[in-house]
C-alpha cells in the first residue's frame, strides 16, 4: 500500500481553509506548505520519506471528485507514471506555456519512483535543448488544442523540475476544459470526469478591488469570480461551505501579515531571474520577428 499525502503550497489562509475542507476527511495526511518558493516545495515533498505519492493541490484549486482523484492515483502507480497533471500550454490554462510541463495547480507525483533517479544538481542543469525534439515526439498531440510554445524552458522556476521529470519518466497529461466564467480551468480525468476546478489569480483574492484596478487593470475583480467557483464546487460535492467567525478573521489577518513579511524578501530575490527572463523573451521575439 503506497503512502499518500496531500500537499498545498499556501499563501492565503482563508482560501486554503475553503480548499482544504473539500479533502479534509478523506483519511489522508494533509500538509500545508508556507513560505516555499515556486519550485522549492517539490523538493520539500521529495524529502518527506513518509510519503510515496504526493497529491499536490493549489489553494485555489477546488476538488470536485475525491473518488476520481484516488482512482487516478492508482492508475499513475500501476502504470509507472511519475507525474500526472495539466499541460501548461495547449490545453485550457489561460497561458501558452510549454505543454511538456504540467502546471502545478494539481499533480499526482509518484515520489517513490522519482527518487530512483532524482538528483537536484541534474535537475538544475538539465539540458532541455538537447532532448527537446525527442520529448516533443513523445508528447500526446491530442492535448494540443490551444496556443502553446515548446521553446519555453524557463517560463517559471518549476519548469526545470517538470522537464527533467518528463524526460526521465513517463508523464500522464490530463485533458482540461475552460470554465464558463472564461478564466477558470476544469481539470478532467481520463474518463472525462471533473477532478477539480482551478480559479487562477488567487493572489488577488483578498486584494482590495481598487488596488487590483490600479496595479493590474486587466485582471478585473477576482474575488467574486473565485467565490462563485468555490460555491459551485461545494454544490457539486453536496457540502456546505465553511463559515468563518471573528476569531477566524483575526487568524487570517495575522497569518497574512506573517506571510507577507516572509514573501517580500523572497520576491526581491527573484528580481534578477525575472529581468533575465524578460531580456530572453525580447531576444526571442527579435529572432523570430
């Protein structure tokens, strides 16, 4: 019997509590990972020797069908997959990334299998260009329904990890659909059943509308849309959404302060990477233009 845990990289305790309630009583250990970098939390999972299979669920991804999730986990193990998830491009994520990478809003990671080859140094130094053509040939082309870019190899910090994993092991690329709200992603299993629904833009969930309009006017007001998605998922599950009292709100506020105190230095440390990425994208546009 493989040991399964559910992990969530979390920044917003209120959102996390709404998400966690949907998998809180499934008999599986739950781990909230705070103050982790966008790729570092995968290494945290790999260090957990009490876990063979990690189910990674974002705090803005809402579980619609636990039974389908566990069936998928069994399928991943039985068929020798290292990872199952939604392609970061070509499907119905609101982005056009590299389809070989699975977006980490939901993954089933066969840690026991990944550990047989895992070497952090090799992940960091993985030469995608040398293996790209072979990897593209192996990719299931039926998952390419929307825009994508196989050239992207550093679009996000976690890209190297997923590219290395996709080269060294089998990845199960899941189908997806666009939600009626025009933004959210509906992740499906191989039978076409809804596994979870991912809202995107969780960083704006507790940001005042005026601030969102000022800093990122194209994003609009996200809280109402995300709340509607939460309500829909609870309705599908036949569950009542949790109600939060004064103590909960104080707890959320305190947690938010702590998270920001830690996150700001992390964000600043990422500036050199983001600058290099922008320069690289500009060079790529000039070469292709």
